[in-house]
C-alpha cells in the first residue's frame, strides 16, 4: 500500500499570504489541528498547528522554566493580549517550515515509521519532487485503513460448549 492510495486529497490549506485570523477561522470551521501552508504555486511552505499557535502566545519565560512558579505568572489577560497581537500577523509568523514530507509512492509502513520518529505532528504531507502538496496522511487515516483490513482477518469464533 502506498501513501497516495490512502492520503486525503485536496486538503484544506492556508496561503503564505494569509493572516493568522484567516488561518484560525479556517482551522476552526473545519475542526483542524493542522493545516498545510502553501505558496501561490501549491508548494509547501510549512504547516501551522494549534500547538505552534499556542507556542507563540505563551511567553517564553514560562515555557523555559525561568519562572520558578507559574502560579504567580500573569493571568489570562496576558494570553489574550498575545493572542490579539498574533491574529493580525502573517501565518508565516507561526509556520513550522520543516514539516514531515513523504513521497506519494512511499509505503504505508514507511509513512507510519516516519510519523513515529518525526515526533512533531500526527500528519505527513504527501508531496511531489518539487514539494507541491498532493495530499495529507494522518495517524488516524493509517489506523482507520488498518481497521478496515482487520475486519477481513478476524479469526473465526469457536462455538461455545
């Protein structure tokens, strides 16, 4: 089984020219945790994830451990201000420009292995040699495919005595 056989074709994407408010609205509308970011030619620039957005909202001194106790850290007001600033910026502000790219002819086992070792996302972008997006494969897609195949492989039940 190859990546191109189970990938989601025509995924929801963002443009590198989009603002964060546009990207976030699209992600929320389609209930996405990750969205590929493309240039005008369909070439992958990276991905924007809910995690990468949150990473840009939470101050570094909290995530690096410089603050001894987060209990006394600034409250929700700070996060709202950071969010308010971020949504007006370009999606490129938070893009992860090193997403997991796989080739359409890669085996499902190879893609699964890459997802495990990549550790950043639960998605692989399927791209051609010029990095043009062809589709997306998620961990859930792989498991759903395996589940469909497993129905055929279930052992016969032994009769009760």
